[in-house]
């Protein structure tokens, strides 16, 4: 990769690269000389020089009435990264303080979570999983300690980190009872938690391409077999209760005995 490409990755504009590399070559120069050498208007050169000074990669030297600009040592480029690290650290501290200040509003009697929520994109789905786990758990603990539903195996492929967190922190009574596709990744996940994670695998002729969980009064729908990933969270105790009853009933059926339905004939 060229020097210009590396500088671009560090946030240098085209003119900033030209001026910086010219000074690196010349050692030092006036704004007028740089303007002539680079065929860049002097006003633009002055603006670029100010930006480079702010980045910490060039400095000013006065001789009599003449102002020279010179490139600092190459190590000064590391200062750009250091400044960005400090800015990110400051933003992180600010975000942490905001979380503390804003959290009470979400616990207020006047705050209500929307009945239907959409989370789009893998990062947002991942955030939803980690942020809502405790809420879902509290609700299933009040019922039967069971995560009911069916699951597309691609969920396990993409969100194994969350699954590992769930089982590392699970209550000893906690169980999962789901239907899923016959897939190696599901077999692997099943072997990791054989006593708590019960999976009924569909006959090979059938296949789920999405997932639905019933968690207390919440119904969670996930699409992870295509991009972008997305999820819906629907809160309704009546719908959730009926769906839970359906899954409990299905759990009593031996799915291995199900006959294959020829959909083309219906």
C-alpha cells in the first residue's frame, strides 16, 4: 500500500498529504513556496498548514520576518492515534455518565416499553439479546423456567457468544425446549448443555428459516438466515400464553412419527 493510502487511513485529506509530503521532502518551507511548488492557492495552503499543526505533524519556525513550516519527526504520526484514543476514552466516560443519568427515566411510571419493537442489523439484534435477557428470565421464572419455541439453526451460528453467556449465568432450574433443524451446529450446541437444552429435531423433509421464542408475556421473532438480520419483540400476555400452550402440546407429540406432507397437492 502506498504512503498516500496510509495517510488517508489516518484521516489526511488530499491537500494535507501534498503539503505534509512536500515538507517532509524539503525539510522546511514558507507557505508561498509550498503554494508555488504544489500549484495550490496560498489561502488553501494556510488552511491546510493550520490543520497539520493541529494534528501535531508539523511545526512553525520564525526567522526574522519570515515564517517557515517544517515537518516533525515521523513518530509524530503516532500522536494522531493517541489523540483519537483519548477522544474515544472521553466519549466512553461521557456515555457511562449518561447511562447513569438516563436509566432512572426508563424506570419511571411514565415510561412504557412499546408493545412491538423492531431491531434491525446484527449488532442491534445482538444488543437486544444481551439487554433483554434478564427481563425474559424474570418472566419465565415466574411461570415454568422454560424457554419455549422453534429455532432456525443459523441463530446458533451467528449468536453463540450470547448463548454461552446465557448458560454460564443460568439458574439451575432453567431449561430450553425448542424445535430446530437437523444441523451439525445444533448438535454441537446440544452437546454443550445436554441436561438443560432439550431440542426436538425436525424430520429432514422439514426446515425452519426463522425463529420464534415464547418468554413469559414476550414473543420474540428472529430472522438470521438472511441479511440484514432482524428481530421483533412483541409483548402480549394473551398471545404469548396461547402460543406457549401450543408449544407444550406439540412437545407431547413424537415428531419422528410425523408423515411428510406433499405441499404441491394442497
